[in-house]
């Protein structure tokens, strides 16, 4: 599977070489529809939203309303806290690493840098279960070596830990954050850096006073995208999570596997809600940025 992904990425890179972005293409002419054509066009736009979101969301809400009690509310609160904690920690950590990679690429845009970054961002093309299984063997061997070396260590240090789970999220979702941050850096001219250096600005001041304000929308978008992906990530979380540590996604999977769909509806609806809110915030931030431009 990994070799297959590498081959596909290599083919994509070769196809992109020589490609030219065009922004001068003439806009399409507007077509005014009336009568049955207008109705069919509206139906074609509304039907996927209704079948794919509105009807399932309403069904989940009705199921959840019939299964609300004090016990489920307390349990869902803990599950939501676990999911939010993981998503926020992963969003901040992955975005920080993505910023470092994008900044290194900006300072040293060599083929070696590009190749190493390309390899480090392959994780998004891999299934989460494949990534989790690939981490278990070396981490298990390392824990076994530690327990044999340190006489006082009787339990695995990394296996089944939140650190390993967060590391898997970094490997899995680094591509999402990197593309957002790198596109933000692409919009900052190198002439700005040169002018700031000429005026005696240090590297730290340049990052804090110039790069960060200009990159704020891209960093915010990267955090939100990783947040949404982590909220709904199941395979890696299910395999690598600590013992007795559940998230909304693992709870939905467990209940749905037992065909307890009504009980799973509350957690599923909460995943949808927590996933939609960041998207709304991202769209609003994008709209504000377009107005300021």
C-alpha cells in the first residue's frame, strides 16, 4: 500500500511539471433558466444536501431526543471533552510543525528540502489503520527494550499513550496543515523579507511582526482543518488510544457495531455539530478576509 501511494505521488509530481496556472480565462456566460429547467436545476442542487445532510441530521436529532437522560449527558460530556482535547492539541501541534516545514522551505528552497517535505506529508494518502499498524511494531519493540533496560519500568511507556496517538495524528494530517501554511507563505513576497532585513529587523521580529500577522488566516485555517479531521478520525484512534479512553468517534463505532443506533445518535450528532462549526467559522473568516482585500 505504501509503495502504491509513493508511485501515485510520483506520477502526480511528474504530471504537474510544466503545468501553468491560468487566471486570464474568460468567465463563463450566464444562462437564465425558466420553467421546468429552473426547477430541475434547483432540485439538482437541493437534493444532495437534503439526502446527504438534512434528513440524516434530523433523524439523528430525533433519535437523540428520545435517548436523553442524565447518564448519557454526563457520558457524552466526557467523550466530547476527550475529543475536543485531542483535536485542539493535534490542531496546534500539527500546525506548528507545518509552519516549521514551510518556513524551512522558504529559507532553503532546494530539491532536497522539497523531497523531504514531500515524504513527510505522505501520511494523508495512507489509510489511518495502515498508519496505526505501522507504528505499533517499532513502538512496541522500543517499549520492550526500555522495560528490559530500566528495571523500574514495568509498563509500556509509549504504547497505548496519548503521545503515540498525537504522533499518529501528526503523520496523518500534516499534509492538510502544511498546504494551508505553505500557500500563506507563497503570498508573502521575498522582497518584504529583504526590506525588513535591510532595516535591521531580526529573524524573531520578522516572524512575530511580519510573517505571523500575514499568516494568521492560513494558520487559523490549518488548525480548523486538522481539528475537523481529528474529530472524525476512527481507525488510528481505535487502535492507538489509551486503555479506557474513548472519543465520540469510537463510541459511535462501538454502539453502531452492537446495532444500538439510537444510542449512538447523540454522539454522532455531536460529531456533526462540532465538525460543522469550525467550517462555518472558516467560511466567515474567509469572507472577512475577502472584504478587507
